[in-house]
């Protein structure tokens, strides 16, 4: 049974509230209502909904309580933590989404329009005025949750909502693709950072040895999370290579273990580390990132990420006339398109051939703090 009631708004205009109530055996089993500005729209909605609700199982689906985006993200984080903790960027992004208004949206209400509205809201002043690329990252991380919410947990998620939303945003002119970074540290910037970290070690010897961390990241082209996972058991000194476990890869992140060649500078740094623990660099990736960020801020070095050391390391090898397969044996890249994003050449030759800090880095003593000892 459906009814349409006209109501006068405070501004004098008329709205039309359409209400559908369904009964079985004298008991009401379903109720739904919507308000429209035009009576014809209300009548069209009633006809459409009555046809939909007449389908087998429609009332049961409509009465389903469902799960919110916040609940789905919470479950995703819990399940993923059992396999391997997520990166801080993805974790932070998902936490922002679930605490936003989108977090209260139910699974069956996630549509292309809902996702487009959220992305546009994120780019507005009210949503944080983020760049389109950041909004695109939001959708990408949320998409990882939605992609398994339906098949793994049975949530009523439209499997086409996310892909349709991305198509709509592209049609609207938003470039949601991540901007390729071409930032590399200059030798002057690295010299300032080394001097800063040397001063910290002189004052606090048991702090993270950022001299060795920074240099190893540059010469090995390894990510900070990968560096902190490397164990002595993963090192093949004779073959000058190391087993990088769970290397980041879009198609396979967990169990993607890759043997990577170590340039002589990187192997030499490893050989100066104490064999006191299972890990070669027994530090926290989060603490390394925080130390790097504080140093750059203190020194006035703008827009330089720790990950840019990987860019610098890959570019350096090409500047030394290494070919693609040889560089890939160090970086772990599987194809040129991926490696190209890390390649930003400045010239020819090894810019670090006579680097004044290299010998200091090798000779720098390592004192492991109480937090790193077992």
C-alpha cells in the first residue's frame, strides 16, 4: 500500500512524501518513505519501488540491517593485521575515511554517486581541500576494502560502484592518478643531514644510526620497511645479495620474497652492523620516518621524503651506465614501466664516488638501545 501526502514547507513551497507500507497476514513487514519536490516524481518512485519490492527476497533484503563503511574498514584492518600490518599511509587513509561521514553509510547504499560525492567533498574546503590525486588514493584504499567485502564477508556491496565512480570522475575532468615524484636529494642536502645525524649520535649513541640507515637506503635502493625486515639469515655475503621479504608489489605483497643484488657500498655498510639480533637493522620503520621528518624540518629541507632515497639510488645506477636488467637486480622491479617512475637522471658518472661521508658512515659505531635488545 502506497500513499502520497502533500506538505507545505516554511518557504511556502509544496513537497510530496511518498510512503510504502507492506503487510503480510495482517502484520506490517516493511515501511519506506521518500520526499520529492514534484508529485510526478513521487508517483514514479512509488511505481518503481513497488515493482522492485515484488521480487522474491526483496523485502528481506530491504529489511537487512547491513554494515557501515566504518564497520567494514574495521574488519578489514583486523583481518589484514593477521597476515601483515598495513603501511602507515594506507592505515591512516582508511582511518580518515571511517571517521568521516562516509563511515556511517551502509553497504547497500554505497553507489557510484555516493563515492563521487565523497571524492568531490574531499577536494572541497570542508573535506580538507586535498588534491585530486589524494582523493584518488582514498578511493583506491577504500576499493581494496570493498573488493573483498562482498565475496569474503557477504556484504551487499555493488561490485561496479567503485569502477563507475572513477570513470565519472575522469569524465568530470579530475586527474585522480598519483603524481610521479622526481625529487632527489642534492649532495648538499645529504651532507647537512649526515652532519645533523652525526651530532645526534654523538649526544645519544644508542639512538637510531641514521647515518647507516640513510646511506644503506640510497646504495641498496631499499624501502625503509624492507630494510627493517632484513635478517642476517637473509644475507648471502658471498653472492652479495639479500632476500627481501614481502616486497611491495601491486599483485602480490605477502610472500613476495625476492633476492636482490647488493652494490658493494651497501654490502660494506651491512658488514659494519653488529650481529646482536636477528635483524640487521633492528629499528622501527615508523621511528626512522619520524627521525627523517624532524631532521628535514629542522634543517629547512623541503619536500624530501625518505623514499626519495630509493629514487636517488635507482637513478644513480643508470647514471653509472648500468643497463636495465642489472639495475632491476638491485631494485627488484619487474618491468621498465615501474622502474621508469624511479628514474630521474642528472648526468653521467657516480655522484658519490668521492663522497666525504662514506668512510665516516662505515666507521660510525653502532650502539643498540634497550628497546632493540631482546
